[in-house]
C-alpha cells in the first residue's frame, strides 16, 4: 500500500534547538495533517493544512503545505523535553477517503 | 468528555481463536477507522467507515472484518487470528471524511499478541 516518506527517521537534539522534518508523497494530497504520538498513547493532531502553500502555526510548531501538494514540512522552534515523541504526517490522497500515514520521525530531546 | 474508547486494551490469544476489539465514540462522528501500528511502518489503515452500514477497505484489510450497525460503534473482528496480526491497533473517528473537518481523534490503542 501507499506510504508517505518522512525524514529524518529519528533525531537527537539539544533542548532549545529548532527542529525540521518533512514528508513526501508520490501522489497529490488535498489535506496534510501532522500528529504527535507519546509513548503508550494514540496520535494527537497538532496541525491541519488544507491549501497548497498554506503556512500554519500552533505555538512553537509551524507547518507548511507544499506548493506541489506532494509534500509538507513541520518545524518546531526552541525544543523542550516534552517535545519528545513520534511525529507523523498523514492525509487522504486526492480523490480518496483512505488515510495514509507517514513512517514517523522519532524525536529525542537532550536536556 | 468527548472520546474514543477501545476494549480490551491488552489481549493475548492463540492462533485461530476468533476475537473482537470494540471501538466506540461519543462525538456523533460519521467517519470511523481502524489502524494497525508496527515498528518502522507507522500506522496503516485497515478499514474505514463513512457512515452507518458503509464500510470500505484501507491498505491492509486482509484477515480483518468490520461492521457499522450503529453510528457510535465500529468493532474490529479477527475471525482466525494469526501471529502476523500481532500489533498495536488504534480506532479513530472524525466528524466527516474530508472537507476541512476531518480531524481524527484516536482511541488509546489495543495491544494484541497472537501466539
């Protein structure tokens, strides 16, 4: 089945650093969603993007819907220890009602 | 409190013994979905339902069945579980399937082990 490619797969960063991760697809998406999963929990929505080129922020998080509609980016500024977790991109490919998730970026923050 | 609940949270069973994992949401959502999560593979959609009596296959439907007789419930059925179905399962729901209100809310997960 189709999957979204996320990079990097994992990151170790120092507290206070900025983080960037991206997600790419071979097909067009009309919606891009970014989720965070804490250990032992289900994913929780961070940011939703609905238009090509859209840039949306949620506190220290900023996400962008790529112009080609085949990619999206998530940035976290001034990371803190509670940012630790797995970040997933997701969305329904254009013309479908299925949901495809990326393989995830595992973030570890060193205090 | 708005939530998606799943039961059981943990289950160990043996190959071939039929089981059902229940999922219920109290938000009057139309869209419900089941995912499995395996290390390195992210979440993969098993089945989804657009509304009562409307279900469709996701990316990995083999070996699973679902039903949507009521809006709030979406059980996942494994008629004859096999070890390769050992995984972490999540149920999710959203108001509608798409169109700007498709934020999915996830349940707490069910960890299934098939021996």
